[in-house]
C-alpha cells in the first residue's frame, strides 16, 4: 500500500525475498538471483581438496568419493572449467592418489586448513568467477574452512556431497549441515554436471552423457538422509 511519500509499505518488511517483484529494489532482485545458485562453465571453478595417499584407509568411502571427484574433473575438462588441486602437507601425507586422474594439474602444497590462502592469487586473477564446486576431504576441516572463506569473499560454494567425506559419518553429516547453514549449496555430482551442460543440444553432451551413465558408487549418503534427520 503506497504511503504519502510514494514508497511501498511492503518494502519495509524484514524479508525482501517475500516481496512482490514490483516492490523489490534492484539490489534485492540481484540478491534473489544470486541465491538461486546457478552454475555456468564460464564463471565456475572446480576445487579438488587433499585426496592423498595417507588418507586412503582412514576416510570413510574414500575410493568412492575419489571416483566421483574424478568424474567431476573429467566433465570440467570437457567443458573447459578450470580446476585447482591442493595437497595438505604432502611430505607427511603423500601425493594425490592416481585414480583421481589429475595428471596435468600442478598440486599446490598447503598447511592451512582452508584452500583459499594458498590459492589467493588464482582467485584474484579470475574476476569473472562466481561459483566454486568443491570436492575432497575432510568435510569438517578443510572443506568447511574453504567454504567459509569462499563465502566470505562473496562467492557461491557448491559442495559435491558424493565427493566429500571425513573419518566419521557423524563429522561428515554435521559438516554438510553446517555449510548449508552458512549459505553453501549441497548438490550431487550429476546435479551439478547437468547444471553446467544446461542443454541436450550442447556440443559435448554426448560425451558427458556417457560419463553420467556410468554407475555412481555408493558413498554412504543414503543412510544419512533417511528418516527423521534433525540436521537437515
């Protein structure tokens, strides 16, 4: 309802996202669009976090999450989405496992839990960047710290839930809930892949279709989402 100064009373309500479009200020409309979490190849990057030899026998579903991360990397290469790879203290924790298929990527060594300080220069050199697709370990440590740092920079973060894990399912589940609370998007690998492709007429669609038709290994997520789950 208009006031005497011509403003809409509804525009003073606490939640802009509940307003009708005519009342939504331009900056509010931009925020609403951002909150949709669109993923486009030209403004996205794939982060591959610390999938190293010493974690092979301690992370739950390690072979499965590496397999899914490798799937994401194959698609990223087809769609020319850049990918960055880190290794946590490789002198002690070993190199990236070969089954990730990360040949050609130069791993960046780090000790900080977050990937962001180590990759700061790479991020600063990509002004068009809007979305980070994040795979790796551990969900409650390096993935969480990286997510919070990226969100603080104003970037959208998409957690590839079937390509992230921890040493325990409790830590994994709680970390996913924590990141969602902070504003990250939770997606499966196939969901993100199809967002990137967008159209069956895409010139790379047939190649990508072959990838997504390959069976996806069970990474133990079904049990986490079944029944009454207070964290989601």
